[in-house]
């Protein structure tokens, strides 16, 4: 696992598949996603490597019910007394009460899907607080839920307007460019969610997969959202 500074109070933990983020408000720590089932110790080591105490992780906000995003959430929450938050529409999947719906795969996504399926299944995980669009999350001076369905029904973005920071979950990804995330259950809905996230015009964007964007982020998001929704004719 690599630990990467995004902003002085924001770090990324990068795993072979997927990543999680650590936000700090003084001593109070928030995790955005928690890696797969084997990620707990690595995340704790990453927190300590920054001179911080994992015992101060107060909350783990899960962007959606995929096992590369919440696999280690309950282990970390149990050890450190953290609360687990997720959108109500993915809560039953995260708790292990429902199967996640299969995505409608595009042909070019098939090899990526085979790779993604190597992530070990996540254990049933409690959700302490079910979220809805617009809910305030209690960190980052007013972090809010932006419901962004399509990748999964309960996918969320997390917006910190005070800091100009946006976490997209898997609605948006970054490979060689910013793009609509892959493996969508409802692609049309995902495109609409991408446009909604782009309209927030964030200065810093943190994706579920791919390196964060810290320069010209709003323009890159808006251009990609337009391109992926097919509403803009490309002129080469
Ligand atoms: Zn996902
Ligand atoms: Zn993912």
C-alpha cells in the first residue's frame, strides 16, 4: 500500500485494486472507504506513518457497496470505535442482507471485470448511520452527501464545499483521463450523476480508482462529463 499526500490534511492510501482516503480535522480522523477485507493493518500503519493515531478514526464513510471499498470497514470500526456511514440504498448489501446487483458490462469492460473479481468478498458489515442526499457528515467543516446512483443504487459523492474537495466514489474514475466509472448497474443514471458531481466545480477531486486531480479539476470534470454523456460533439 502506498500513502500519498493529496493536501496537507488529506492523504490517499493506494492498494493494488482501489484506494481509500484519510481526512483530518485536528486530531479527529475520517476515512473515506476502507479498502478490501485485508486492508485494516495497512491502513493503521499508514495512519501511524503520518504521525497520527488510528484510535482517533471517528467515522468511516463508505462510498458504495463494493467489497474493495468497505472490506476492512468493520474491523477498523470495531478496533477504534468508529461509526460506519453509507447510503441507505446500499446499506442492505453492505450488511450482507442482499446480493449486489450485477453491472451491465460493456465489451471493453469485460477484462477489467475479470481483474476486479479478484478482490476477496467483504464480510457482512454494520452500517451505523444510513445516509440520504444532502446529509451532513460531521467532518471537513460541512462535508455533505451527494447521491450519485448508477454505479450502484446507493453510490455517493462526498462534497466538502469549504475546502473545494470532492470524493466521487466509483461514479467517476481517472485513467489517462477523467472518465465515467466502469461496471455500472445503470449507465444512464451514472452519466447523470457524473454531470451532477462535475457541476459542483471542485478544486480537488478524489476518485475511487485513479490518481486525484488537484489542478484544473473543475474544467476536467465538466469536459469529461460532457463527453461521456455524448452531448458535446468532439471537434478533434
Ligand atoms: Zn465500485
Ligand atoms: Zn471500486
